[in-house]
């Protein structure tokens, strides 16, 4: 079974310079940080199921936030070679053609969202 922490660990291993957290930014986290959240909206069909994964980038400058968002997008879009929680990721596809600007948080940091669809093989690698 795949967990949110599997996705966080995967991003940390691929982009170790990012401060990556599941679900919410910790109170003491740096201003430059990435939040990861996921949802599964469909039951498995023919051994496949989809996860919707959001990577929310928080940065002090909009150009840096957008650049980090594109770095995540370039890393993940159309990938087929990822294992998460012992399951095979068949395909990762970006839902948005560009990172989405989400405004500012309460302390004035810029927020950008990258949304992906992870198509998972429930049967693992066979």
C-alpha cells in the first residue's frame, strides 16, 4: 500500500535541497518549503487506481516559487519508473500545464500548486 510519506520520501530523495512536508507546514518550518497532499478518488479497476497528488510550494519570492514548481513538474511529468510503498507507478501526469499561483499565505509568502495524477498498479511489479 502506498502512503503520503512514500511520496514525501521520493521527492526528498530526488530533490534533497527542498524542505518537504506532508499535509501541513510545521510551525518552525523554513519559509521555503513544499507541502505534499494526496487523495484517491476512484476505486481500483483492473488492478489500477489513481492518486491525485498536490505539491504546494511556499516561497518568499514569486520567481523562486515558480522555478521550484517547474523543477517538480519537470521531475515528475510523464514518469513511469517510480516505486511507492512497494507499488508500481504506471504513469505520472501533470494535471495543469503550468504551476498554479494560489496567492499569498498570512505571512506574505507566495504559494504555487502543482497537481498530478499518479496511476498506480495495485498488483505491484509483475
